[in-house]
């Protein structure tokens, strides 16, 4: 066996894992806080990718447009998330499972809107020239844009954890995730925290969308393909566990990559699913609901 | 809760007469065939109502069980139509392709019928046992089931030589010896599907009025409490999940001779969500809501979905948002709501039977 | 006599390093209303949680010959150990009868679950009489008063034929009349069963306790009759402020 037969899936998988991590970061933030999956999270990712495309229509130099697109995508997706929270989700905090279905409706509408606004075959997002090259790792030519995804994910994780740790808003978010009732009685406005969390989580999906647009196609269906794997990453990592999410994303990315290398892309998905089920059998921690006295 | 079970039973009777006696007389062949298709979705929906409405398990991957029934049936009908030869699509790529081993037993009608019943029971049994015993619930359960539907649809899409891939299986000529083109036989197939729907309604009618039905609602609302009464809630949920899977499989099996084609698109994530839509619309926890809701959504899907696909998607999206947000118990809760609204002026804290109590235990 | 007793020996419960219960031993017998008291955080509820399998504990908790620790929750219940919770946990959407019927159901063969209920079980009728809920048969449990919900929970334990009733603050939030009714109910049902009550309410404890175990910081501080416990200087020390409450009410 060639050495790059082993190294290529590892490097590709790491990049895939980084993309999954970007998609899962925001999901784990909002899921951790409300215990509900925002099924439109994938479509927020799609919004980020389309935002990158639109930025390129204004700033045609792709070298510059992608760095500009990142914050734009963050804000655009974040504002959509905020809108969703204010108009729908805030009324449903006591019905988390129903929220999941409502956001399914939102995701259907966003997908259809994107399909009608943009060409149905999707739009091209130009890769900046400085991402064109390759890095040769042990004889394998590793595309620089994969490395870029990993760097972007690293920066996002670092920024997010610093923000959660060192700012007062971040501390309030962590307090709310840990114990919503207690946070409320300690004078934290959980309403504000919820909105900010939703903005940030959705914004991160937007950033993930920019990265995704550089690797795959930008079309109305792109979000749908990320939501399930991103959730599996969050589930395997454990709620509110940044460290767990990182490890799980990387593991799932690499596993998918090796499975796809040995079998086919679709069989890889099936295998990855079985892997997660088996994993949940072995380590259901994080799936257990926290026990309280009331059993409520 | 069904307060007056005998009235509901009468309702099933009326429904049965309409479906089995009136519909074949008044509807054209085309619309009868469509109604048959809606019946298949309704059969699956009745099962979803049981698992989700009464059991609190949001089954977002019923397409998997629908597929088990549908592909079992489709494989049998394909083989029946091909006779001794290998099905046409398989020799398209390789004239000498042998029949895959897992197809062989589906030549037998008995095996096929057995597979339609046993496959979903076994798969849902194993999956449910693994998940419920580990207390996987809520959003986790929902997404894992949906992931399974995505995985299966992807697998079928990619195995074009074995399963027909995205083109699916179609061109069935015979249905257990009956020529499918014959209008009389088409009515027979419709009657079987409609009859099975009535049977499924009768099954859940009995389940809902039984002690099991009460236990299932209790498990939905307070799983831990049920444990402290000496029951294992995992077993209670497992039974409901397996029955719902079986119903989805039966719906899928009848879908094949009626529609004449089965593809991964009919069983994947989007199709699974469409099944949920009907149940939510009609009223997840009621007896008739899921079936009628599924028929309504099925009608929308096959009429609006083909004439005005863009608009239909928006309608479907809005349906989810509006129904879940404002009418969590679907259209079937409207009468109770109106009644409660009329009572309210006189009696302020009127206990509403229609309060949505499907909150997942979070604390 | 002794083979039907609940004997807890050296029970320990730790939560990631924090010792919530650090070696508690006590026993409870049929015919007495046993109280478990102590300040907040003394580990009272945790003891019950460990006995019923909700949290993991080490040591031993035996009902007669059978060890309870290490079994699954529903299996412990099937051995005859029932409990209530601080917040009344009944099935709000179901009627009083349906609630009780489910509680009574564990003795029935599984297949009978598929049939509808016909009439009212005699055991359920007895429990309704006992708890004064006979008039509420078809009331949805969700609209019962707080006190009635607690009684319904006790009635559920009666119909499930629990040998041990572990009651977690059964009179919290009850009116004085309801407390009296509850106390008398407990004394009646304790005749043939083991009744263990976790309580904060000292007045209630003094009126209805046969014997008392005082917990403090996860350990047994004192055990005995109400008078013995009240006279214990260590108890008075712990309850410095509340010691007055114990004697004066």
C-alpha cells in the first residue's frame, strides 16, 4: 500500500472534520442552551455560502472577497437566527421537541426561497488565489483550502471559548446552559442570553457556510447535508462539551474519509451512523437527563 | 383520551363504508388510485400517531420502515414480472449479471409477506431496544431515526445494480398472479389498502382504550414516574415503536402495486418529514387525525406538488410552523378549543382537554 | 417481624468527589412511622434516591433478605419499595382512576394490558376510601389540589401494594387540616407497612413520628423516639436556631 493511501484520508478527513466542527459549533451552543435542535441550522450555513457569493459580486477580487465574506456571513446568518428566535422559538421554550418540527418548516421555506432566488444548479464561489496551492505532506499533495478550513475552525473555536470564558456575556451563557432557573433567579436576563446565543450560534453556521462554499458547491440543498452529521457530532461529543465536540467532529470526519476510501461514499454514511449508535450504547453519558428531585 | 370509545368505533365504521363502498362507486379510476396512495400514507401515519402522539417518540425516519415493506413488495413484483429472467435493469450494465443473493427468497409470495411483517418488527425491535434501554429520547431519538432514513436512502441510491438506485423499481405487471393493468384488479388492490387502513385504525382504537394506551400516555408525560410504578418504560415505548414500524411497512408494501414505482425519494428524509406533516396537521394524539391529515397532505403533495411545486413547498413549510406553533394538537383539537372558548366567559379556569402536554422531560 | 424490615447499613453516596451521604445506617419496621429529618443538604432525599435506585450508592439496603442496591429502579419497585417525590408526580392528563389503575397494573399479566378496563379494582376502591379521593374518580389528576395530588401518590403506592413507602416531604405546601389528615392516614397505613417520611416540618414530625433518625451532613446524628432525639444535645446544637422550633413548635 502506498503511503498516501493512509495519509490522504487522514488529511482529507481532518479537513472534513473541521468543516463538521464549524457546522456543529453553533448547533451545540443553541442545543446546549435550549435542548432543541434547530433544523434550520443547515440553512443558516447555506445563507453564509450565498453571502460569500454575493460579496464576490461586489468585491470581485477573490483574494479580498473571502476575508470580507467571513464577517458578513457571520452577521447575515446571525441576524436570521435572531429573527427566528424572536418570531418563533421564544414562544416554544417549554416544547423543545415541537421546536424541532417548527424549524423543519423554516428550513423547507429557506431552501425553497434559495432555490428560486439563485440559479437551481447553484452558484460558483471563487477560491482566492492564495488558496490554490498544495502542501506536500509525506508525498501527498494536500490542497491548501483544506488547511484553511482547519485554520478557520481553530480560530473559531479559540474565539468562542475565549468569549465564553472571559466576557461577562459568555459567563452568562454558560450559567444559563448549566442551570436556567438558577441563572434567572440570580438576575441574569435569560431572554437576552437566549437571543445572543442564537445570534452567535447561527452566525457560526454562516462562517461554516463560507468554508463549505470553498470546498463543495453552493446551492439550496447544501444545508440539508450538514444538519444530520453535525447533530451526530454534537450527540457524540456531549452537550455543552466544546472539547467533546472537537474530538467527535474530527473522529467522524476521519472515519467518514477512511470508510469512503475503503468502500463508497454512501456506504461510509451508513457505517458512520452505525458507529454513532454503537458509540451511544457504550457511552450514553451526556444523554442521561440530569436527575432532579422533582422528576419533572 | 377517547372518552366515548363506542362513538369512535362508529366513526371508524362510517369511515370504512365511505372508503370501501362509496369511494369505488363514485370515484374515477384515476382518483381511486390516488386515494389508494393516500391510504398507504395514512396507514404509516396511524403508526406515527401511536408512536409520537401517544408515545412522545418523534419518529422522523418512518421512511425506513416504509422502505422495508415497499422494497420487499417491489422485489417480489419485479421478480414476478421478470419470470425466470434476471430483472431488466440489472442486465442493463452487465448482460450476464446474476441475481443478487438477497433477491432470491423474494420470489416466494409467502416469504415476501412474511418479510413485510417481520423485517420492520426485527429492525425496529433491535433499534428501539438499543435506544430506549439507554434512555435515548427527545431530539436525540428524532435525529437518529432521521439519520437512519438518510443513510438508507443514500445506500439505495448508490446501489443501482442491486436496487435500481435513484430510478427505483417499477414496471410491475403482476400482483400475486393478478394482472395489475386490469381495472377490476386495480379496485381490488385499492380495497386491500383501504381495508388495511381500517384495520390499523381498529388496532389503535383498541390500543388507545386499553390499559396499554393509558400506560403509553403516562410514559410519554412522565417516563421516570412510570419507572417508579414498577414498569420498564423502555418496553412500553418499544411496543408502540414496533407497531408503528409495522404499520409503516404495510403502508409501503401497498404503495408499490398502487403507485407502480418505488424510489429512494419516497423513503428518504423529505418523505419521512412529509409523513410527520400529515400527522401534525390532523392531530397527532387523536384517533382519526393522523390518517385524515396524511390523506390531506398526500392530496396536496400529489396535486399541488406537481402543478405548483414551489408554492407547495412554502405551504408545507408554513403548515409546520403554523400548526405546531398555534395548534399543537392539530385540526382534530379545534372542536374542543371552540367549546372551551365558548365556556370561558362563564367559567374562567375551565380545564382544557386540548392543552398540549407533549413536553419532553428536560430537567 | 425482622424479615419484613428495611435495614440500611453504611450507605454511602458520592457525587464526583462530594460525599452526600457518608455511611448512614438505620432500620425501619412495619407498624411504625419512621421520620428522617435534618437540615438542608443533610442527605435525606439522597438516601431515598439511593434506596430506590435513582442514584448509585454503596453499602447495603435490605428489604428482608433482598439487597436493593445495585438493582434497576423498576426492579426495586417490584420488590415492594414505593416512593413519592417532593413535587407531586402524577399523570396530569389521566384521571384519578387511570392513575391508580396504572399503579395497580404491575401485578397483572402483560397481555391484559391490551384490554380495556372494566369496572374498578377492589384494591383501587379501598385506596380511594383510605385517602378520601373517592369523589374524584374521573377527575383529571392535573386539576386536583396540591394536597389531593400527594394523597393520590400515596394511594398509588397502596394499590401497587408497596411494602415500603418512602415519602419525600408529603405535607410540604399543605394546609393545617390537610396535614392532620395526612398524618392520620400515615399512621393508619403504617400498621401493616413500613412508612419512612422525609420531612422538614418539625411540628408534623412531633405529632406523628414513632421513631426519628436525624441526619446531618450525610451522617446519622441521632436516633430514637421524638423525646429522645429532642433531648439529644448534639441535635440541639445542629438545630441551634431551630431547636426552639423543635421544642416549642
